[in-house]
């Protein structure tokens, strides 16, 4: 593997540029290389495969299959593009099998063959078929191979204001036989664009939506039900390994983990991806099988995020036979929405992107980029392991032991989400997890965080912040936060307090009180969010303005005009399939307000992502898809160009407009 490492360093070509800069940016360790795409190709990547001869094959949402030569940009640095197939219906998966390709279309898996070897497919065989409703949301994904050769496909739910399964096996994962036979395997899936093998087991990633409080990754075994009941419509059909019916699923808003204790077959996720804190829409994932060519995280997983144009890192462990683990931020700044990840032959990672209709922070409509390790060791929390009395963190390089022994270096919280039919969920039941002791290992590579075992809550996400940690060379962690989903607590012996490096002095736990206050502040109308027409407005508002949302992170009006001091009613209709709010800011304060909304952390969802600042004049709360909220206010007396913005994290740079106040 040394050769591969060398190759990846050489292909970067300018490692010395980084030697002089301060090593505390993602770019110093992982570099994004953009593959230039000719203007006439809409490379909206739906499926992607690295071919053994070095080419990269893609299927695009426009229905084409492309062969890209020299995707590593060697020699003259120019890739070549050759169209292999066309006329397909939004193929969101592509599999190379040597003699042929299998590609998903909306209604089938198609086998493509170039039988006369002219570089263009001349055989388009229907390999496996399923019915379609015609709903725009019936995306189909795969086939994805397992190590044992089995093939998997997944079928997205319809969207009719909620997830629905309007034709057979929508919301399911199915096994695809060599004879084209489809065998239902598991259901409860909503938007399963990322799935495949991790250490031989099957995992899939899910996006926030109805019955899905936040993004998550679930280990699927035959007969599992992952949470969205729409697919259960077909559980009585022949071949279904799932026994549950839609009536078995309670809509109580209890945490999914707790409901799963009494609903047999409901499978809690291995990892939650807290919404907006580490991405908003998980997509493809890949196990790091590069043996070090991609850096120090061999055996871990990298996960794409469509909406935030980022890649996260997931470190899993099996405790009492159950998969669980941590998601960490890893790399941001990709050009479009990330849908596909594939390992390059040199241990770099190809990142296939598209954002049409699926809005993303990366502003390009589509793109292909490659992420390569520069060879520098990032200072990161490498793993987190469950312990009977807390967690053990390992680091990629040795820590400064003094900082690591300081109780102020850490902050632990736990929280979860509601399991209910509603789209998404606020963060609920937040509690601080106070430290009792810290044990720093002799070599400085490991830290045990000891807590009261009664404060470890099964099924909860444990937020581990280590902002005070420094490396021996004085650098801070590249990312100082991780979210550990604790399904099982590891057995073993608790550490005797006499062995603590630091015994933490008891502190007063204010967290419960703070959270309750924030809740009250949020749900109640306030001076900035008046949701009933004031009684004094006997002749009604002077002006009613209706603002809607459209896909692609946009309001449907970019400028509105009101008279200074007039009585205004704003009707905010969320016609999109994502969460949005509407926040009116003082002139020139839009970006500051958007940024502040992004930095609210765990409190964000309770506050509807509206920061408490004087720069915010009026606002709605977060409005769910297909819902509406009206607010009433008196327009500012001072004429000028005020602004409006959606402060849902990741949206403010695109979702904005001008509120012109005139005399
Ligand atoms: Cu928004």
C-alpha cells in the first residue's frame, strides 16, 4: 500500500504549498480536486463506478452513461468524455460487472452491453422490473453489490405531502438475483439513496422526513422495519419477510428506541446524524478500504451529505451484538449536492454531485470532484468507544496531557428525537452528562471520560465536545465534536476513582432549566412573532403579502415593498419538501443573522433557528412542508432596504429577499 500512498501524494503535485501554511484547515489534510466538465454535458451524477482500466463511469439524472478517461487529471491534466448510453429514465445507480453494466431506471434495472466493442452500448435488456405510480419522488437506486456477490436495490417512497407507497415495494430494500428475480428484504425506508456493505453487513442511510426525526444510518437484516410505515402496505404480500402492519406503529412521539422495545422488528439506527449539526441529508457511504492511502481512518466509513455538500466520518463498533458509533464532521466545501462516493484506484475518493430539485449548499448544479489525502496527519478524535462508565476517545496523534486532564476541555450532552408521523423532529430530552473523572493514557493517545452510569441513556445521541483539547504541538482539534449513538452500554469494569488523572468537582446542572426556558420562549408568540391579528387592527391589515418557497432554496418572491409604519400581514406558505422559516432583518444584517442561526448548535431547533438578536425584526417559526404560518407586524418607520431570509442552517446564502420600506 506504500505505492498507493506515494501515488496519491505525487498526484497532488503541490504538497510543498501546504508545508508553509498553518495546519489547521481541512484543506491542509484533504484536498478537493475538481474534474472539469465540458459545457455541453449535464453531468448530474446519479450512479458512479471506477473501472479497473482507470476510467470513471457515471450515469446521469439526464439519462446518460458516460465514460470519463483520465479522471485523475494526469499528463496534460485533461479528462476525456465519451457517451456510452442514453435515453434512460433518471438512472440513480450504476454497477460495472466486466462484461456488462447494470443501471437502475425508475421502473427497472437495465443491462447495458457493448456487444460490438465500439464503445457504445447496443444492448439495453430489461433485467428486473417493478411497477411505477408516476409520482415524481419514485427514485430507484442500485444495484449495489455485497461482498458475497448478492445485489441490492432500494425504492424511494412517493411524496404526496407525506411519504406514500403507491406502487408495490416502494419503501423497500430488495435483493436482486442473477436471474433478475426481486426478493423483498426489509422495509421502513423513506429515501434510501445510500446503501451497501460495511464489514459484510448491510447498512443504509436515511434522510429526515415524516417518521424520521433526523438523518440516520441503520443496519438492516432480513425482515427489519426501519421506521417509515408507508412500505408496510405490502407486508402481507407473498415473499414479505416483514410481519408488521401500518396499524402496529404508534404515533406517540416517543423516541424510536423506546417504541422499538415493544414493536418487534422496528430497528433503531446505528448512528443518528443530528440534523443541521452534521449535515441535513445523508447519501452514499463507503468503508475506508484504502489501507492508509486515504489517511488514518482505515475501517471507518465516509458518508456524503446532499444538502450541506459535506462528507462526514462514521466510526462504528459492535456492542452486545449491536452496531453503534460516532459521526464526526470531516470535509466541507464541495461544489454541489453529494450523491455518490467511489474509491479511486489510488485511494482517493471520487465525489459525484447533483443538486437539481435537491437543494444544496454547494452552488453548482452538478459536478465531479476527487478528495485526496495530502499525507499530513490531521489531529482528530479517531474513535470513541462505549465504556460501562462513559466513553474512551482515541486521537490520531498524542494530546497535550495538561489540556486533556482539564475538565473545562470537555462538554457532554445527550438528546434524542421524536418518532412520529410529523416531518422531522425537534431535539428533545436534552440533558447534560456531567463528568466525574478523566483518565489520560500514559502515551497521550487515549482519554477516558468517566460519568455517572445513570446519566448514560440508551437510544440517545451523546454529544461529545472536546474544544479544549490540544495536540502536543499546540494545535487544536481539526473537528472538536462527535455524536455517539448509544444503543448498548459496553460491559466491563468501571474505573476506580483512585486512578483518575482528574477528579471533577461537582457542578450544578442547569441544563434542564435552560432547555425548558428555551421551549417556552419558542412556542409562545412573541413581539417578533405575532400570529394572531392584533385586536386594535379593527379594519384589518393595510397589506397582506403571500410568500412561498420553491425547490432549490428559494422564496417565490425576491422583493416586496411596504409603506413605512403600515400594518402588514405576511402569509408564509412552505410549498417545498424541506423545512424553512422567514426572518425579517434590519438593513445589511442578513448575513450576520444567517450566520448566527447556523451557530445555535443544540438549541437551534428549539429556537426555530432564529437567533436572539436585535438584528431580527420579525419572524415565523420553522414551517413544515405543505404548512403555512401568518405573522402580523407594523412595518418599520424608517424607510430603507430591509431583508428577509430563511435561517434554517445551510439556507441563508441562497434563500433571501429584499423588503423595501418606502414613505
Ligand atoms: Cu430554508
